[in-house]
C-alpha cells in the first residue's frame, strides 16, 4: 500500500501452539478443548473459547467460495461464504475473523461426504478481538477436509476501509454510488468471515451479484455472467492464485476502461468514472511498461492473465496492491494533460511502480506477520526508484530518493521510533506499522545494501528469494539468508560460505579481510531502532572513526548498547575515487596515503547515517561549498546541508556554522540541495510563527528570500524544462508568493485576474498554478471563485492545488468553514480532510482552529479514519509538531492523556510530544543565536 533497543521476546503462533499442546498431553480428557472458566465472554453471555488476538494455527483455509450481493440503493449487502478447511488437531470449534457482519446461518460438512446433511454450527461473537467462534457438536478430525458455510448481511461501510460506499457527482450534478474494497491490513473481515492473517493463504472463487447498469470487477477475469432474476446478474470470476485475504478485491460501479496488452500477453486495463476516462492514457502506458520491466527484472512471469488499475473517487491511502486489481486515489492514477503538473506525472508513475512491484514483493511472497511489513513496503518503495529510473529516465527519480531517507531519519531520531521489524499484535498496532520507518527507512537500508553488494549481486539475491518463496510467507531472516553467499563486486573471494575482500592498499590490515555476512550486518539495521552518528576526526593521515546512536533529546546517555555494521564510503580533496569499508566496531582508524584538505563521507548519500566532522572538518567543507560547490555531487551537497542542521539538534554543531554553510545556496541551482535547504530553513521560521517573535521571524523570512532571490528571479512562468526544473520552479514560485515577494505576487495577481475574468478558461502554466491560486485566495472574492471552480473541476491535480490555496487564507472564518466542509465530505471529499487539517495547522492564522477542531471532533475522526492509521498520525503531527512552548506542550499532553484507549497510547502521540519537547529545547538554545547571526549576516545576499 502506498502514501515510523532491546529485543522484546515475542509470543508467536508456534509458541502458543506448543503451550496448548502441552495442556492436551497432560490432560487427554481435554482433547476437544473444553472451554476454560476464565474465557472471554461472547455477546450472548456465553464463554468464548479463544482468548488470543491471533487465530489458532492448527486450522487452515484452503479455498473460499465467496458470493457478494450489494444493494447500492439501501447501501447494504448479502454474503455467502464457503470455506474449505483442514485441521491438524481435533477441535470442537473454529475461530475466524468477522467484524460488523450479522451471520444468519452457519453449517459444517465433510468435503468427501457431499450427500451428508450439513451440521448447524453455533455462532459466538467476540467483538474486542473481531472474532467469531463456530461451535460443532462433534469434533473435527485431523487431516479431514471440511466445508464451512456462512450466510450473513452487513451495511456497506461508511468509512474508507472494508467493503465501503463511494460516490461521485457528474457534471450534471447527479450523485452516483459505487462500492469498493480496501482490506489491508485487517478489513477483509468486514466483507466476509475469514482467516484474516497474511499467513493463511488460500484460493478464492468470487461471485458478484449486480444490477445490469453496473459493472463488477475483481482480482481475476470474468469467466461467465448469469441472469438469476429480473434485473439481477451474477458474475463469476476465475479462481485466484493462492493469496492472503487482504489482497482480495471487488468493485461494483459504472466505470469505463481502456486496455492494452503487454509483450507477454497480460491484459492491462485502467478503470475510471466515465467523465474522466480521457485521463487514463498516461497510467495505462506506464503500467504496461512497468509490468514488462518487473517481469524481466524479477525473472518471474506475472502469474495472472490481467492487471486492472482502478481510480476510486473515495480512497484513504495513495493506492492498494490487490492482486490483479490495484486501486488508487484518482490523483494517484489520472493524468490530465492540460492541467496536471510535472510533480503529478512523477507521483503517478511512482505510485503505479510501487503497486506493481507489490505483485511480486507482497503478493507472490508475503510477510508471515505484520511485524515484517517492511518486507512488503520497504521493497515496493525501493523498487519504485529502481524501476522508474530505467523505464522513465526523463523523470530523474534519483533526485528524490534521498529526500525519503532524510524524512525517515526525522522519525527515526526520536525515542518513540521502532525497529524496522517490530512486534505487533492488535489491529491498531498493525496500522501503525504503515509509517516512514517501514516504507522509507526500509527502502533506504535496501538501497544501502544494494550499493554495498553491487546492483547485480543484490538483484541475484532478491530473485533467489522470490523464486524460493513464491506463494509462501517469509520472515526477516529469509531475505538475508537468500543473500548470504552473494559476494560484493571488486576483489573478493568466497571462504566458508562468506565473502571476504583481499588486502587493500589504502586500508590497514584489520580492514583487509572484510567478511560479508549479510544477515548479521542487516540485523543491526532492522532489529534495532534509530541510526548511527559517525564522527570523523582527522590527525595528519590518520582518520579516526567513531560510531554512536544519533538520538534527539537529552536523556539518552544510558543507551550505549547500539552498534551497527556501517558500510562507509568517502572521497577526499586529493582523490574522487570512492573508497569503501565496513565499520563493525565502535571506533577504528583509517590511514590515508597522504594528508588532505577535506574528506567527505557517505558518498552519494547511500548510507543511512549522519556524519560529524570534528576539528576544522566542517569549516573545510563549508569552504569547499563556498568556493567550488560543484566539486561534489548534488546528493553530497544535500547530504551536508541535512547533516549540519541535524547536528545542531544534538549540540554537536553550532547553529551559526550551519547557517554559514547554507549561505552557499545563493549559487545553487540543482533541485536536491535547494529542496534540502528549504526543508531545513523553513521549519525555523515556522517555529517562530507560533510564538511572539515577529521581528526575528520577519528578518528570517527576508533572509530566506534573499538567499534564493537570484534563483527565483531566473524562473520563467512556463512549463518548460525537465521534470526537475519544473518541480523546482513550482516550489520556488510558491514559496516566493507565500512570503510576499512582490515581483512574484504581482505576476501571480496578473495571471489570476486573467484566469478569473475568463471564468477559468484562460490556460495557466501548470507548474505555476499553485502560486497563482495562493495569491488569488487572499481576497474573499478570489477565495469564493476558487471554491466555485473546485466544485466543477474534473482534474484531481487542480483540485489539490485549490485546496492548498484555500487553506493558506488569512481569513479565519473561511478556514473554519473549510475544515467543516471537508470533514462533512459532501462537496470536498472526506479523504482530503487530513491534508486540509494539516495545511490549516501550518497556517499561522489557522493553527489554533486546526488544533481545536481535532480536539472537539476526535471521536468522530477516529471513527472515519481508524486508530493507528497513517491518516490519524498525519493529522496529530500536522496540527501540533510546530509548537515550541511549555504551555502548548502541557495542553497537548493533557488532551491525549484524557483519551485513554481512544488514542493516548498511539505512537504518533509520543512522537509529537517528543517533537514539541525538542522544539522547546531547540528554541531555548538557538533563538538568540539566530537573532545575532541575522544582524551580522551579509546584507548583500
């Protein structure tokens, strides 16, 4: 699915099985599992026979026959599910997942006894664990195949998960209803009773009943349609491959589609509402190209006959990888050639690449449990860049990868972070795993490993992994075991199953036999949270290297048990040849052939770590950037900017030195360093906006515009140039207009006047539209006109730009109305609410409103978006993480503490509290220094 230590002992399904088996051996009379007196209580008051969140491992599903009949008028559905099961031990009960389903009938029969009468089963419900128990009169016997049949009814979900209602408004104003699914991670149980855990893979035969005016699609191709009553058709879909429940999907709608065939004969189709079918061409071409790439790269044919991509009008995340039927937000799939921007093209391509990568990583080979979600999401995120860099080189995706790593580090630097692989049990904990740590950090450490092993060796390892575990489930170590015996390129040899490097001239003897044990190395990155700070100290030719935990905050002196195997790389003033070695100890010494003026570690930013240069190391690098910044790559320049400001946070570098380094940006023109400079500098004035610091805040904003003035002035108000140049233009002009840089504001006002006078028909350059709309929205008349155009726009990109502009208004009444409307979900879709709330929360005129809205509507918000979801985290952090006063910290703490099980335990709450504490400490230490520095900074900027 597209868009966060000590080892804790885990209670696994196998250990539960062993402990229960011990009870059975001790007490043979209990072989049919008599219900214990302290069992949970079912809804009818009877004891519920299972007290664990995880299902028993001894009953496994083999095949589901699923029939769904949705009524899009009454917004309800009927279902009938037949599950073929096998048990590996005698049992009187079957535990499945079920949520909000009214089960009207449940029966059991032995598969081999088709003529045998079905036994009625007693149904018990235990909502706290989202489970039902089916009780049989006679025990199920070992190795026998049984058919469990259940009939049930349920409402279509009003949330954006499960089997839910979606709708759209035609240009004539007609509201049309459709029904779609979103099951990951734990919502298949809202559509049919099932074994809703990823390891319970099975085959699915799906039938959908619908009206003739509708179309049904599912994971597999349609094989036949039957008229079963007047005005009622039953569609039968081919049986699926063996897969997890969260990948099942079906949609009932009036969508239209366009199709193409891949070279290997897979039919690729893109579905959308009829009025937007003209926007599907780009996605269709991209999907065909990417699917062909993955078949070649993974050396495993795509196993289904078709791949559908559907744009859903209401969708919570970015997209979902359902096997054979991937689903997307409209903005993640539809490209309007007249109105979509360069960033839209990049986003759509990346998200399609992500979901299609999942067809192998996640669908074909699936993590055994959600603790290893990163095996799905980290890989899909990583493969976005691997694939698109080959299939769409014009997008230059490599320019954006390392920004993902910087983003992950922001989260991973907090004590509330978690290891990439971490124990989870209940649905809220599972949903919390869909964060920057699983996605971005997962991708970054894979990229680091690929750089270390070489692209060819890495590829061979993952191909071996996919081939070995096809249609199976895996754990963390299965991936590393597939890469053991894979030697890095260079002067290597294999010894005792491991790779070792021969003697290196530039390294002392204790670096020479570098054994590559991938599992041991990568466990240091996946089984402990955080990342290393590498400190470099130069003494003549000797380079002293030290690693320690990088952690924001003040109380981490006791955390001394962290050690990573760090693939280090460096270049020097005397050699641009990249030298590499693996640091596996706390400290070590490198000996250079000769003394150097400067040394730059983490070449290309392939490593997931931060580097501090002691002594005059930072002065030397700042001098390099000032005099000859093109000597090192744009990634290395962005890396230095990021590291400098991150070191300020932990007191290793002064804010003055970090700001001095940033001055070179006046001569920078490339997107990565410019964006990173903005990412480090803008948050400084955002902290000031929420305190009474108007004078310094104004000075700092003026400094920022002076720093980038030349680059801003050089931007043309067109759509010309490469994707990177266009994205840079869009962001710079938006910044300039928001910061009231008059040449930008005047130009934007001219464009907005022409656009408004033409009633929205005047063509605005796509890449400057955001700047134009933001300026236009500052008047009441302009704001109202934008909202009027929002209601009739068919372009998701245009609507997103209007949302941003409306949320930046200084009119508090308009901002409050915007919050109310987007949460109501009529004209503005509810899916947009998290983004709008956070945008208002960053607005110096609106942050009080956003925080108040979150507090007053918390219970309704968690009903719509679910505890633990990425949307909830986005809203919590977006409304609070720029606070930097003790009064605000107290207020935020008190609110979330009052929620108890409705939110106080969420990781995002701990993250935002840590962040506010860090903001307070940061401002206390650095604000006065910034004030003095601004007075001394050259006015010639």
